C-alpha cells in the first residue's frame, strides 16, 4: 500500500467565506478531511465586516494603523467562527507564529487557526510568513477569484489571467496596487515578498467550491501557481 505523503499545508481563507454559517460549515468539512492526512494551518481574513468597520473608523478620523487593528479584530472573530465549526481545531486562534507552529508539533492532528497579527499587511501576508516559519510544503491562497490577473477581473472583464508565475513576476504585478487597511488585492506586496524570499510553492484559487482547496493540495487546480523556476 502506498502511503500518502504528510505535508505541511498553510491556507489563507478570504473573508468572503465567513458571510454565513453554511459557507463556514462547507469549508470546515473540507479542512477536517485534509487534517486527517496533513498538518494544517489556516489564516482567516476579515471580509466585508472588516471593511465596513474600517470605513466607519476612517469617517471618525482614525489613521491607517488604527484601521488595521480594527481589521485584525475582525479577522480574529472570523477565526473564532471557523473554530466553532471545526471538531479538531485548537479552541483559540493563535496570535503568534511560534505558538501555532509549536502547537501542531506537540499535539499533532489539530488544526491551527490564526487571524491577523500586525498592522501594515493583510492576512495573506500572515499566511505567507507562517508558511515560511513552519517550512510549509504548500501555501494555498483561497480567494473570490480563480487566480492572479493583470487587473481586477471584477472591474476589467478582459483582464488577463496567469496560469503560472515566478515569485518575481508576482511581486511586479502586486506592487502596482495601493496597500491600505481593508484592501481587496489578491495578494498584498508583503505576502508576495515573503513568497519570493521563502520560495514556498503557492497556489491562488477560487474557493466558491471548497473542494477546490482539497484538489489544490492534491495537485489539481485551475488557479495560478507561483513557483521559482528550476
């Protein structure tokens, strides 16, 4: 019998997947299946609630650092919601990379969930840093689009999708975007830089069907793969 390779998998789960209980439950089912054969780390985004609170904060005169902290709080609420739907997750979201890494090593089998960590970058960057810290085999960025484009496909219907990119090419694309609290960019510049530094295999996929996550881990996907050239 051929044994399946146990991999360290880091998943950045966009905030759009926390808009109702059904979406959270559907994602949780897939994550629990993956956790049976892989070491799993999940980082949750803030989604529309985070952007709504950030908008109010700006109207009240809050600066971008304060807005970032408001967004971080929203991501941690989403982390708690995901944990509530999982049967094998640690009961609290981790706030430190070291703690998340050590917890899975010490206990094994449980899913480590994190939200935001620090101002200045999105949870995609948190996931990219975590992927480097734990020496992940794969980093999967689960979004509301099916890959990386040269422009926002929701705004520009003729935007070009990339099937494969090098980390350097990815960085050149995302550096054109403005990084502010609540940004909607697929991968923020900090995350792209971390991917370039670590060389971790990264896949950007559409998560409207949570089974796409499982397929990506198993090497089947229709998203964008970011990988250093041999």
